[in-house]
């Protein structure tokens, strides 16, 4: 069992928003947070426009693979952040839940995905101020 807080990002396809959020959190928090992402209906691959948008800011998510949301992962996470996935996330007492209203990058061009990427960064930075992480 880890003493690091664990954060699970969930969206439908686990190919855009949740992958970008996980990328930002890994980048900004380093190894102080356990980062997870999953989808209710995972795609076969990460959205290539999301990959490109993250590459522009020096974050490589090309090796990430969309994963299916499972009960065990959700149950063992401290914070669950949904991004337009509806009611698929199981609810556990004592967990913190956030719902981030963000446009879906699926089918969007790079300019729109950059805006989503930047909105996610702001939310992740705010989240980091609220997590109990060791800072040194």
C-alpha cells in the first residue's frame, strides 16, 4: 500500500482528456502522486491530436494505452475525476469525486485540442494544491 495519493482520471474512450490529464499530473507531480486513467468504452489507441498537443509542451503520451475502467482501480483510488463519462464510475464512501466539464477532443483539430490541453493543465495545477503530497 502506498502513502502517495492516487488519482484516477476517467473519460469515455480514455484516449484524449483523461490521457492528457494523466500526462500533466505525472509531469507536474513527478512520483509524489500515483496517476491512473481509464475509460468506460476505451478506444483502440490514444487520439493522435492529443498526442501532438502534449508533445508541443514536452510531454510524451505516445506509449499510453487506453484502459477499461474496472471496479478495483476505482475502489483503490483516493480521487476520481470524471470528464464527461456519465454515470459509469462506481461510488465509494470516503472518496473524493470531481467532474471536470471539458470538451471532447475526439474529431477536433489541433487548435481546439490545445485549448482543452491548457484547460486541463489549470485544473491539474489546482488539484495539486489540494492533494496531500510530500514536497521535499
